[in-house]
C-alpha cells in the first residue's frame, strides 16, 4: 500500500511539472494580447484625433503630426517617437475630398518574443509586429 502511494505522488509531481508552464504561458498570453489590443486602440484613437485636426482649414501637417504624437504619449505607449505618421489630404471621397491619417507603430511582446526566440532561434518570429491604424474624415 505504501509503495503504491509513492508512485502516485511521483505521477502528480510530473503532471504538475507539465501543467504549470502551460498554464503560465496561457496566462501571460492573455495579458500580452490584451496589451496589444490596448495599443491598437490607442493607435486608432490617435489617428482619429489627427483626422479631426487635418480636416480643419488652418492646420498644417506638422500640427497634425504633433497632435497624434501627443495622443500617443498620453496613451502611455512606450516609444511614441517610433510611430510613423502619414498625412494625406484631398483624398477623393464621393463628391468631396477627405483627409487620411495613417499611424504605424512597432509593437513588442514583452514575454512572448523571447519565448518564441527560445523555441525557434534564428528566425524572425521574435521581431516587432507593426501595427497600423488609419482614419478618413471628410474635409470641411
């Protein structure tokens, strides 16, 4: 009876050793993808703010870019200067014109990138993911 109990304890230890890393990976993945979604929402809102300014007649492209960077900073992105902001005015939009603001931002997964590099070294799996968001608004 005592020998049988020892075998079960060893099996439980092995099952725990296999299960805990998987549970931790799933938990970290949930947080990482939540962070990625939050970053994408900040990019989307920054593009909208830039488009709101771009459709007004007295604002320059530099002011639009400054507005977008200010929003990225207030959205707590780690490096707002890494974002590339493209301002295109007078885009055909039905019978009138519009302004399009596109924001590209390199996003790094904090935990998943190093884990991906451990699994497959020498590949581009762990490189930053470029997120893109665009907003189009009719000119006034």
